C-alpha cells in the first residue's frame, strides 16, 4: 500500500458535507411545512367555530 500525506480523504469529506447540507435543508423544509399545517388547522377550526356559533 502506498502512503499519502493527505489529512482529509475527499470522498468521505464530500459525503459528510452533503449529508450536513441535506439535513439542514430537510429540517428547514419540515419546519416551514409544520407552520403551514399549523395555520391551516387554526383557519379550519376558526371557520367551524364561526359556523356553529349562534
């Protein structure tokens, strides 16, 4: 086996960076979707309450 003087292996480093980027992107996407669901839920219950109030 040849010995190299590399401190960082490019393949695993790229995979690690890609994983981190996708994790942050996924978390922000899910957070935004949760906010939309929360708003839709509030709007749905407000309209039902308005229809059922005397």
